[in-house]
C-alpha cells in the first residue's frame, strides 16, 4: 500500500501523536503474548459462488477492501503452551480515508470495526480477515470502484484482552494515531468480520474463527 499522504502525516504530527505509543508487539498480557507480524490491505472482488436449486441473478462483482492481519500468540504452560489455544480476544481495526467531514473545521473520516476472535491456536501463524463493503466506500467516496492503495490513507490495528491493549501496529510509525479523536471522525461498525460478508464461505481454515454478530 502506498505511503500515507503528506496532509495526513502533517495532521498526525499536529495532533501530538508522536507522544502516544501503542503496546509493543509481544507485550505481555493476561496469560497470552501477541505479536502482530503483518497487515495486508488490498481490494478483493465479490466472490462468485456456484450453487444449485436457485435461479441465478445477473450482477457485477465490486471491490471490497480487505484487511488480512497476520499474528501469532504464545501461551504459558498452564494454558497449554504451544499445544494450547486462547479462547478469545478482540481485534480493533481503523482505516483512514481520503475524505474529510464537511464542517467548518473538517476532520478526516476513519472507519472502525471490532472482531471477536475465537479459539486462537498457539502452534501456528494466525490470520484474521476483515472487510469494508463497496456500498460503504461508495457512500463516502462517491466512486463506483475503489482501491486500497488510493482510497485507504492509513490503518491501525490493536489486539485487546480483558479490556487491555496487548499489541498494536500502525501504518504510520509507532503512534496510536486513532486516539487523537479531535482530528478524526470515527465511524464505528464500518469494518466487518468475514461472516458478515459474501466471503463467509471462502478461504476455509485460513483465518481464525470469529463470533457472529
């Protein structure tokens, strides 16, 4: 994904975000350590599935914005160690768009979503998938086709266990830029888990389970 725009970077500095540092990867949490290894943001077209016993409809595949968060966990021996699984944690995702609010003092629009991850294994690399729908993107960008490299200006992710952020990663340095709420219009619930999208039936066991909403 392209580097964040100069305007957005200036806004981050103006908001004093360099003083705000998210939890370092692999910071110790309540019985679990999490390391966020990589976050890939790209567009995925609506999957076309072959099904039977229904009359098919004509439709055109559109671009969804996909977040693929790769991470791993470590558990203490009493929780199963390398053979154990962690029952659940929350993944928060923030996506900053090019668009600004139409106010006297405009704010950058940031889409947010929370995923409840379940049964996370400690013996293998893990992935969590999340999406922004084409309808949401069009309502804000007024574009029929969006791409991650152009329309997503920056992102941030954080893992939460027991109400505590135990790991975080950002496309803009090490600062938790999404905490500068005076600079951003946070629109909650706009980033969806896979089960809320047409991708629910694809990718098999590539990603960890999520709690249905």
